[in-house]
C-alpha cells in the first residue's frame, strides 16, 4: 500500500480512490489536506519535473509508536533527458494508524518534494 502510494506520487499519477488515505492528511509542510488538495500538490510538483524513467523505493524499517506505525525508507528516481540522465534520491516517512480495521495514511513526508 505504501509502495503504491509513493510510486503514484513519483510517477505523477493521481492517488484518488485509494482507501488507505484518511479524511485529512499531512504532506510535508502542509497539514490538514483533503484528498483533492493532496492530489493538487502532487500534480503541481509533477508539472515542474520531467517524466521519470526509473523509480526505486526501499522500505528500511517499520516501527510501532503507540497505535501508529511509522514506515521509513529511501527512494531513487531517474529522469531521462535528451543528452543526460538526472538522478534524485532522498528519504521518505509514512505514519499510519488503524481506521475501521484497515491501515490509513495519517502523514507522508518525502525529501525533495
């Protein structure tokens, strides 16, 4: 679920309809976002970047803190241009908690976005 959500963000795909999103989400410095607002931010970020040719998402560790599960990892993106290939790498963190018996994303932080 986390891998698919991150891949959608990196590949400029809308994450709409994913049942794992809570009603309100924190994304990087933005708090209390609705799903449409989150998708708008992803789209506005995507307009500034070329299409990625490679996407690697690693999950490094998971940790329970109270009733919240923290998942952390790294990413590596490859942007292919006419004369070069640009790599971008960074870390990410997702906080999830149970909502109606299913995990729901509470907050998402991605370096460089």
